[in-house]
């Protein structure tokens, strides 16, 4: 999908896609951020007002977040072309399905999943939710002239994160496109399916990180070669969309760190 406005014009991102300069393939970041900007209309995160008065352990968590984001941005997976092509042929003996895939190697995907977990899991001490809550709490305590503006921005990113846990970035962008062009009742591919949050848990704890509680569900996703390929694409769509949100938020975290100092 190439995002476009209701008047037919192509959406332009009014700022540099976050951390694209670190990517092996910056064009992949530009494509994802066309979708991200179209879906959520984020203001440039680099305009977030700096703030001060964080505790030393909070500063450490924020610094960990930004350093981990830079490593995530430089991964090969976020720049890779991942795809699954399915062909269906009708033959005298019935319908025959075949699939051709182009996926990153297992070790690349598993390694990325471990890095991604720091941002995704609320139990991590420098996760997206943890860091956003630190900034939000300190912003409410600061009460300067920029407090309301910061709170509004943080609310937008929290809302976008919640949406990306429940639908892929492509699905969210398509729904917005249909709504803006008056096709509100048109169904969007991906709506009503398993959520990205569930898909990530199944892959991470059924195969990639732990052969754990979700292994039976993971095995059930790959009953056929086609099922396995489609499920893998759902997983990749989920982690890539959320990853770019996490990378974008790292620019806000860097802005906070500009002036922060321990109490």
C-alpha cells in the first residue's frame, strides 16, 4: 500500500524517518514511516520539549532505551525484504497450493526477537511502557509551560501503541484510508484476526525465544506450508510495525535526556 490522502495525493513525511540513517536499507524505513505517519499523523518527535529533574535510575533506563533503539535500527531484519508468494492452481485432482518465501534466517529472526522483547515486554526495566510512564510521571510533577503539550504527545504515542498491539500497521493505515475516502463499510484485510500481541507471544514463547507455553499453538500455525508462511508474515508485520513506533519514541527520549539531571 502506498499511503495517499483523500484527495489522491501521496502522503509525504514532514521529517526524517527516525533512525533511518542507521539502517542498512533506509528505504525500508521510509516505506514504514509513510504508513506510520499516515496512520497516526505523529508530529516530529524531535520537537518534543526537553525536561529535567529525573532520578539517576530513571536516566539510566532512558539511556538504555535509546542505546537499544539504535542497535535495533541497525539490524538486518528491519531492512530486509520479507515476503511470501502463494500460487493456487486448479488441477484435475483438485486445487494445488504452492508457496515461495523470502525470509531472514532463523538466527536473525530469533536474535531480533530477543532485542525486540526489551521494548515490547512491560516487565522489562527499559520497555516502551516503562519509559513512557517515567516521562509522563515526571512531566506531571514538572508543571512548566510545556507540560500540557508533552502530555498530549505522550497520549498520542500511548494510543498508537495500543492500536498496534491489536492490529498491524498496514491494517490500521488501510482502515484510515477507507474511512477518509468514504468506504467506511469496506472490510480491511487483517481486521478480526488474531492480534499482533497474541501473534508475537505465540512466536516468541512457542519457538523463537522459549519453547514454552505457546508451543502447541505455534505448531498448529504450520499445519501446511501456506499456513506457516502466512503466519510468519503476520508475525513479521507485527514486530516491524511496533519496532518503528519504538524507534520513533526513542527520539522523544533523546529530547528528554537533553536537559535532564538527577535530583
